[in-house]
C-alpha cells in the first residue's frame, strides 16, 4: 500500500514537471508568434510565464531531491574513508533538511502576508496562489532530506572507495 502510494506520488510529480515544461514551451512560443507575427501580445502571459518557471524550478528541485540528483559538493568524499563519508553525507542531508524547513516556514509567512494584502499577479490570479508552491516544495524537500539523513544514502557505492580502489 505504502509503495503504491509512493509510486503514484512520484508519477504525479513527474507528470506535473513534464506538463509545466510543455506549458512553458508552448506559451513562450505562442507569445513570440502572437507578438512578433500577428502583433497581438497577451498582456498577462509574461507574468504567467515567470510564475510557471518558478513552479517548474521548484517541482524540478523536489524531483532532484527525491532522486538525489541535485547539485552536491563531494570534496570530502574523495579524501575521507567510506564510513566517514556516509556520516558526513547524513550530516549534510540533516543540515539541508533544516535549511529547507526554514525556507518552508518563511515562505509560508510570505504567502500568508500576500493573502492578507490581496494583490493580483495577473488575470485575476492572486499573488499568494502563485507563491504557494514555495512552502509546499520546501516542505517536501525538507522531509526528503530528513528521510535521507535518517536512512543513509544510496549515492555512495559501498563496494568501491571513492578513489577507485576496492574496499
């Protein structure tokens, strides 16, 4: 049951990420065609594209965190023994979880302030709705980093040391 729910969640994330990318490509090209060829620009499309790119970036970050394919500095992995590398990686994941949790908290406060202000971003869409991806995505990333810090990582291969020598 848990595995099926997790698979569905991953499929949904991937589908949303793909859909957002397709939407950005189609909308940006449509705006170029409408503006340059037909001289009929859609006024709200540029702010819409900026918001969509924010959503695309944060969904991409969530997927990268899930797959552990995010940007990482692995300088210590080259010089430390494997057991210390595993501990260091768990510490980095825990630190990342704290940072993402703080970002989630403060972005939630921002969304609540924007909700109270009632500002409109474009085409009657409120600003707070456009920014609502931030606390959601950072919460998901915080939970994933926390999980990775507790269970360890699969990024480090335990059969080969990082300098290429067998253990």
